[in-house]
C-alpha cells in the first residue's frame, strides 16, 4: 500500500511523507512481493521476529504474566508489516 501525507494541519511546520506498507507473511504473501526486494524482506523478518518475541516477553513479565497459552501467542504477536517512509528534503 502506498500513501502520501503532510502531517497534522495544526502544526507550525508541515512534514511531507511518502510511505509504502508491506505485509510480511511469507507463507501467503512472498510470491506477491517484488522480486528485487523479496530476499531483503525475508532477511529482515528473520532478524526482527526474535526481537519482537523478546519485547513481548519483557512486556508480559512487566505485567506479571509468566507464561501464555501457546494458542494466544500468535494473537499477541499480531501481523508483521514493514513501513518504509521517505521524507523529501
């Protein structure tokens, strides 16, 4: 998904931003990704997923949740997306 935006209208300085959002579900989506970026997205996901799992673990421990049901973990992890932003000079 591609979009452009200027930011909040009531801000003194407007910030233009062009963005691309891409879902990262390799089992369902990787054949739809551009071949030029497919490898990079899969590598990114390989490195980011353990970080997200560790972050979830730390947050749950902060809430005094010591373990979660294995069926709830995918719901808590949510869907991985990559957002790429370009801010023109």
